[in-house]
C-alpha cells in the first residue's frame, strides 16, 4: 500500500507509526491506496460503487466465542465512506442474517479504547515479527474510510486477537469493530438443509448485497462440511467462492510456485519457466543476475529465459507476487549452464591402410567414444567405441585397418553435466599399388568351402627367394584373423586356419618381405573371401 504523496509504509515517520500502533482516531490519516501491479500481469480492478463486500468469515474460531470473531472484508470505491452512514436493514427471516431483530442485531461501530487499541497493536507486531508488510489501521465509528482502501470489519470489540493468525498479511486494512454485546454468531454456518443467506450493508442510496448457500461451506481440507475457518469470497458481481483459510484472517494467502522442466542447459539457447500464483493478481519474473540472461515476457506466468552469450554457472529466476504492499512473496528456479564440450580429432593416414584417429584437446570434455560406421550417425550403427574417460589414453589414439574406399569415423564427447557434442569425418583409403614385385604373385579372391573341393580353396602368397616374410590379415573391424612368417603356409579362410569359415567379405592384408640381402619391403592390399553355398 502507499499513502498519497507516495509515502511508503516502510517510510512512515516514527511518530506517525507510533500513533498507528497506539490507536488514535485515524479519520485524519492520509488515504492508503493499493500498491499498483507495476508492469505485472493480472487484473487490479477497483470497486466502482461506494463499497463492495468481498469476503465473509462465516464460521470463526475461538470456541464458544466464535460470534465475536467473525469478519467481513470490504473494498471501498472511488470516494471516502463515512462510517456512521453504514447501515444494516431490518431482519427478514431466512434471508437477512444480520439486522434488527436477528439473533445478533447490528450494534453499530465502536470507538477504540485502550483495550481494543492494544489488540490492534498486538496484530501489527505479529505481522512485523513474521517479516511481512501488512498493517492494520483502526478507524472509529465516527471516522471515515479512505477511497480505494480495504476494510476489515470484526463483529465485536471483545474479539480474541489470538483466535486467528494475522501474521502473513500483505495488505493494509482499515479495521472497524462492532460494539460489544453480541452473544452468538451473526452468520449461518454449514447445514445440509438447503437455504440461501444474505448479507446486506447499506450506505444511503448505495450499499452492497451478497448471497451464499450454507450447504456449500467447506472444511479446512476443502471438502464440503462444517468446520471452523469457513469463508465465502465474492467477486464484485456477487459470484461466491467457498473455501476455508483455517484459523486465519479471511484474506487469500499469497502462494507462489515456480518450476522448469530444465535443470541444466548446454551452451546458449533458452529454457522455459512455469509459474502459479494464488492470492494475488500481481506477479512478475525477475533474474538474480541480468548479465547472464533475459526474460522473454516477465508478465506471463509461462515464459522463456534467454541465455546471453558466454553464460555459465547457475541462472536463478524468481517469480514474485505481492499484495497491496511492496514486499513480494517469491519462489525460484535454478538452472545450471555448462559450456558445450567440443568434439575434435585428427586422422593419420601415413601408414594406410592402417588408419589412426587421435582426439585433439584431450582432457577438455569429460568422456568420449569413437564410432566406426559406414555413415555419419554415431548412434545407430555398431560397433562403436566404448565411453573412454580422459585418463585412459589407451583409447587415444585408436588405429584400425581399412579396405580401399570411403569410410566414416565419428567422435562423441560429453561432460559430467550431460552436455555432448558429436563430430564425424570421412576419409578415403586408396587402392594398393598395381606394380608388384616380380617374385610375388598375389591373388585378389579365393573361394574356400567346407569341406574343401580343391579349387581355389586357400589364399597363398608365394615368394621365391624371400629371406624375410611376414603376412597379417585383418577383417573390416581391425581384428587380426591370420598371420604367417612362412610363404608356403596358406590361409584357408578361418581364424588362424582353425574353426568355422569366416563370413564372405573383403579382408586387408599387410605384407613385409625381403629378397636375398635386399631391403625390407611392405605391401598391402585386399583379398575377397567368397564362401561357397
């Protein structure tokens, strides 16, 4: 709330503050207006007539003294209201619940005494102790209620300030007390017997009437039934909402909840935040650090948070909601932002067809894995490298033999937060040289069978005059399937010439040999195994 001239409640001069607490007649105090929803979403509609009845505490607490603790809330319209001119019409059976000849007829509004002033002071101290910004301002029966103010009527000077909790108040309320002398409740509590009840307050040719159904009153668990704390709230058009605030003031409690499906974000981008607010139409999103991010629409309950370039660490977003005073209730969302790890590697073809892959920037991305496929998609084609932490350098580099042609290799890097990056590259393995040593004859296909039929069953590399000889044969996954240092030993299409025939396909050989006292030479190429049906 704020006073005219923009005097904020938390800046009230000490002397005036003492007067507020000590209960002076306050008809002279400047008008207290509703704190505007400055830039926030939500409606702050105002009463257009003299006043509107907005809530009734039908079933109060305090045992046998409940009738002395019932309450009514009003919103005052565009002009001041003279308290003495507020009236209650004549009681009508089954309709009007507070008026002449009722069980508890209206006794008029009281002038504050030392006792009632002390009670209001006790309530204000409980609000301050709870860290909230609400305020009760006592008004005498001969005083005035300022335009656009909010009013709480308590139905007896003998009310018990401990019967209800006022400490979470976020509004400034002017307080009227009915004169003491009532002995029972003014409002009809729950009953399964059908019956509408009305509250009528007059003010010259103005006034307001509200109506509620006693069969719809609610317990504190919000099921229908009889229990202390039953409240009926009303819109300005008179629509009733049945609720139960428990043993607390009949003012909706401000409850704020902020959530996000995101708990982490990799690099830049956006993430959504979702909010719910009850008890207030005034809310707004804010950031703990505006250098990290911006808000797409701070006035919308569901919006997007946009990260700024270079954002990292945590981004904290608040959803704030407030009542008539400026102190906000808030809830927050925290999202961790990690820099996206970078997948980068090099390809070494100097020993082709033995190709080696080495990760660049080891130690800067958590874990990685290799993918060796015929396409650029690391996630769909097996086999692929296992996850390898940076400390396991055995996986960096990794080398494999390849047949001539175009191949793909991929690397996926991820960090402990789950952020990942994938890079895929293609490379070409050229065919082997066409000019062979005149002493060596190498075939490029053989057709083993089980049992052998004697026709082209083995792969043999005869080497006349070889003084050194070593041949190794690998499958497409880089697994060695045959090795021999004897040019007279042939390969029969099995692993080390044992077991079942290997699948048909292309295999890579690597041959090292020397003729006589000549230098060691190397030769590589492919041979195709065609299994017979």
